[in-house]
C-alpha cells in the first residue's frame, strides 16, 4: 500500500460519522476472540448454540425454536 493510499484512507476514516468493517473468518481469532468451529469454539463446546444458528434446525425442530425464543426473551440485547 502506498503512502498516498494510506493518507487517503486516514482522511476518509477521520471524516466518517460511522464505519462498518466486513472481515473474513480468522480476523477475530487472531485478535483473541474465540471462533465458533475450533477445538474450543462455541459450537464445539456447546452444540446447542450451533443449532440456534441453523435455519434448517429452526424450521424443523420445535425445541430449537423454543430455545431461540427463550434466548431472545432473556438476551440483554
């Protein structure tokens, strides 16, 4: 990356009122945030969490739908 491009990026970011970053898998892991599929990932240690993120599981399993709605009910979001 050229210095000119870096300065242009800095100016754009400095003037922005909001920023959205779209990144690929691996960036969060390298930053210390646990991944979903790794040996200590959320879906490995809690398979039910993976089911809650699956559309097919949601539409085919009443238990998954109940869990999803319970999660929404008690989520701080």
